[in-house]
C-alpha cells in the first residue's frame, strides 16, 4: 500500500528546517522518511509519484512527513501549492521562517563555505550585498545570480499568499525560528498539538544544533540598512498574514 505523508515542512532554507524535522521525528508516534529533503513537488515532479512515495516506509500507526525548503523558497506562483493540494488536500503544512536579514547572511556563508562558489569566495560579504537593486535583477554575472537567489529566498509574503490560495490558515502552521531557539519546549508543544500528537519533550530540544551560520554582525551599518529596506516591509506583511508575533523576534 502506498504511504502518503501526513505533513510537510515546506521551508525556509537556512531557517531551521533540519532542527524542526529532527525534533518532530523524536516523537515516538512519528516515523522518519528515508531522507529529509525530497524536493518532489518543486524539483523532481518528473520522477513520478511512485518514486516520491518510495521515500516513506510503513507508518505502523504513526504519522510521517518530510522537509523540503524549496517547496516554499521557489513557490513563485501557485504551481507548487497546487501540486501539493492535488496530491493530498488535507495535508498539514509547517513553515518555519527566520529573520530575513539573518537568513540572507547565513545563505551567503553557506554558498561560500559549503558550496564553495568561486565568485562568492572571492567577494567580501559587504561588497557582495552592497549592490543596487538593478544589479540583482540583471543577474549578468554568477555573483549577481546568487545575490538574486539570496534576496529572493528572504522575501516571504508573496510565496505565503500562493500557499494560502490553496490552503486555509488552519492548514499552515507558521513558526519563527527564534521561538524554536528561545522557547523550544513551548514551540514543539505547538507543533505536536497541530499534528494531533500527544505532547512530548526531549532534552535535545534545548540543544539547538541547526546551521544558523554567521549573524548579520558581519555587515556594516550602511549595508545592513540597504538590505533592511528590501526585507522589512515584506517581513512585516508576512508576520501579519500568518499571525506571527514579531515582538518575540526582536
């Protein structure tokens, strides 16, 4: 019998999806998918449903899910949300967001230190981000391409609205990565309640190990302000739409 996931962690990259997925899978009534990130609905729909479902073992009276940040990060239209809705209209979605400036900086260091992108290795972080908006849109160089990707992945509101066009507010649990860090027990209780599970605690919840990367302290004040002009209106809009308490993030 084909096993369909009960929930999806849909994003965001460098936002805490790894920690959240690991914490959920600590629950005795949750089965772990064969791999965390499958990216079926965003990157690999051509591989077919049989390939996708092969990533989910027997539930044995447990629930199961997966975490693929690209489901949200590249949801530029309603296409990905529609595919997910057609697959399972009552699936539960979890979105974990991070301060967009911190997320962008972490993304930069990921490309620099993990992916080892030459144009980023050779560019100081302030020089990299201190580009006019037109440069980001032009994408005439490799560095400009990645600048566009980093900026775009930190803009949340439009993508959230694309999901809301297919799923109701009660079908998308949105949490801030800052609450998982500062109050993991209460945050995980919220997640387990949403998933219909008994509340569960593991001491590992207090040991945040996910890759947050460097902080925005590496940015100069002018560059930080340059980025905040892009990020803040969108971030405030998302928090309003998703009923996120932005005060806790400060």
